[in-house]
C-alpha cells in the first residue's frame, strides 16, 4: 500500500498542538473572549464584536460563525476562544487552499460544532497540508453535506481532534490522495444517522492512542504495519434523516422540511408544469411528513400552471403570493374535509379572480 506518512509524524503533530500532551494553559473566559481572533480571507478580526460580511458573519453573543455562499482560497483560523464554537454552513460553500490547515481551531481549547442549514454544503480542496480540520477538543459535524478532497505528498489527516469526533446525519465524499487517515480522534469516533462505507477502529501503542476509520472488520490494532494496511483514504457518507430547513424534490414538487414532521410545498421541480397534485403525506429518507403548508411564492409567476389538486387534509396555511401569476383560468380541486378553509386561504394568497374551485 502506498502510504507516504508514518505514525511517528502523526504523533509529532498531535503533541506539537498540545492535543494529547495536555499542555493547555487555562485562562479566565473574559481574557480569552477579549483576545479571541479569527483569520479569514487572509484578514485578521477580533471576536469580541459582531462581524457582518457578504458571505460570512460572526455572532459574538452566540459564538457562531456562519458561512453562506462563502468561497475562498485561504484557510480559516480561530484562536484564543473560550466558549464552544458553532460553525453554521448555509448554501454552497467552497474553500480551496494549500495552507497547513483549512480549519485550524487547535489554539482554542473548546468544543466545535459544524452544522448545516438550508441545504448547507461545504466543499474543501486542499494540497500540501497536515490536516484539513484541526480542533483541540471534541468535534461534532451534523446535518450537512461535507466533501473533503486533498492532493499532494504532505497530506496526513483529514480531521484531527484532541477529543471525540461525532458525525451525525452527514453526507459527502472524502478522498485523500496521499493521506492515510481520514480521521484521527484521541477520545473516540461516533457515527449516527449516517451510513458509512468504513469501520471505526482503535489503535494503541506505547506512545500514542487514537481512533480512526479503516476498511475491513478489525477493530483493535497495536501493530503499526497492520494499521497502515487497514486505514483508508476514501470515505462515503450518506444521510439517513431529512434536515429541518432543507429542500427535497418529490415528483413535480419541491418541499421544505419543517418542525414536528411537517413539510411545506415550496415550488415546482419544472416551471413548465401545467398540473400538480399535493398529497397529504410524503416520505423523505424513510420518514413520513404531513404536507401542512403551501409556502410564500411557492408557484409565483408559474403562468403555465392551470390545475392544482390539493389532496392534503393537513393544510394549515397558504403563504402570500403563493398562486399569484398562475394561469388566469386555474382550477383548484380541494379535499372536501378542508375545502372552505383552504379555499379562503388560496383567495387571500393573491390568486386571480378567474380561478375556479371544486370539492375533491
């Protein structure tokens, strides 16, 4: 197997970051907060105050970094933070760089949570790096699509954590050209609500102990050569649950997942569609959801739409302009159990006066 690294070098990285050695110097929270810094887009900012940029924001009260359509060819470093860090991924985000780390949070002795929102996706491409994501304590990644790819002889680890790594409802492909370890976590790895094509394994020697992902069935390793033969540089993850706020397409319609196992109809998959049928229940990733709402501007200016059948008996709301701009002679067939209430909601949503209504 072509492995360009060895465990001695991994050990050096871990100890140099004080991840295993326990060399952190703890300071009062206010000291950390006043000196906390973020380096992003090759610029340095204080974390003491809110920051609002076009594609990223920092909320000082919630200790939250939001990336929303962010794109950069530089790494992101956060240091001297004393509170749990939240990183929210919204929309499509891309980072391509050749820095030592893409996300380096190892100089903040805090837990880190990376979570997706509104179909959040993070694509990372990196070369000549020791690790793509590096944290000093626990790392949780949840409800997000994360694709990690690296090339180059110096790539060592995908994710490096001085605590536990938890992957919850994560999707994505991880491929590392020369890296042997997709994850190195000193306290354990947990995968929940995600399918993974690799297994969790534990390695322990006289100088180092960590968890990683391997191919095959062996779960415990003490021999370095055996571990290097089993580690894998390619991982595929698939989400098992729908994510609140995310949009999913079913047939002719798009649905947004709401709380309490409900969804709203939020648009057409093909804007030239002439007729649609809105069901009572849809299934997303194996779970049933009630169709309870037609979202604001769901069919706005879809002038080809002439027939709408509303089978759902759970409709509670029709958003503003939901049917504004549809065909002048549009016909609605509505479940008789909710006919009067839904008809009233549709009329209030801005549909044309030429619309007709029938009980279903």
